[in-house]
C-alpha cells in the first residue's frame, strides 16, 4: 500500500500517466497530476477520484521549479511527458527535433533538480524510456536517442544521488492517445502491422505499464533499473 504517500506525475492527464495516477490512488497515495493542458487535467480529475491537478510545463524550467516549491515533501515522481518528431535527419529544421529531445532529457533533469530535496526516505524517480532504445526505427531517430538517454539517466543518477532511487520503464507499442498525434490518418493500421510480429501479438495497455511503474515506486531494493513492458517486441 502507498497510504498518504505523495506521488507527482508529470504528464499525468492521459495515457500511461493517467493509468499510473489511477493505480496509485487505488493504493491510497495522494496523487498530483501535472500537465500543460488544463482541459485534459480537468477530464483526468473527473476520471480519478481524489486526484489533484496542476498546470505546469516540463519544457519550462521556471514552471517546474514553481511546481515543486509549493510542495513540502515528495515520495515518488513519475515522468510520463514526452513526444517525438517523425522524419529523417535531413528533412526538417533541426530545432523541431531538438525540442523533442530536450523535452525528454533536459525536462527530466529539471524535474530532478527541483524535486530531489523534497524526497523522503525510500523515495524514487521513474523515467520513461521505450522500445526504440533497443529497436530503433527509420524516421524516428529522435525517439531512439531520447529514450536511451532517459534510461541511461536513471542509471547514472542512481549513482550520483543515492540513496534516492532512479529507474525507468521501457514501454513497447502501447495503446495511448500519443499515436493519434503521430499517425493521425492511419495509426490503427500502422500499429496492427507492427504488433502482429511481436511474441505477444497485441498492443501493451497503459494499465500494464502502470503496474511496472508502481512496482518501481514500491520496491525499495530496485534502483538503476529499466523494466521492459513490450510484449517481447525487442526480441524480434
């Protein structure tokens, strides 16, 4: 159980972040969901009893610092925020790619710098890596680099800032709204073509990824670890 533990979820208004919020609330935690979109946060609050919400932007250092300045203690932080830019290295201005990379890496670092002093004993940070760390895809090179960077970040910070714990989860192709933004026209077909080749031929659910996040929060012997929740996709 996580009775009265304070959990902060960056990117907690939908997808995996929202699934983690639901699971943590079920275990008795106090959960603060953070997003840059108030409308999505309000919908999340309607869906999760007792959920607290706060507008803040992981791409804005001052916004993240202000968020954590309003808290007295934190037990666990999960960073679900992160997107990608599809396209070849030479196809678009580099600034469009850099923003997506910065969001995952430097955004996570900003969160750690703002929140680590508030961590109670046994506390943890969990980052979001991904299948692309092991199975890069042509045209998604930003994801391949950024997810690997966040997984490595968990390992190096586990050493740098022990005994605070740092871990990552690496979801495979997961049934979340993110794909609607990446493939607005043919997302369902694209995902079907990919997942049928997996060892378990289906999408991962957000709830299944959330179970792994909650394990990393609750098991105080785990640090510097990445848990893969990908239906075996990285093996084929």
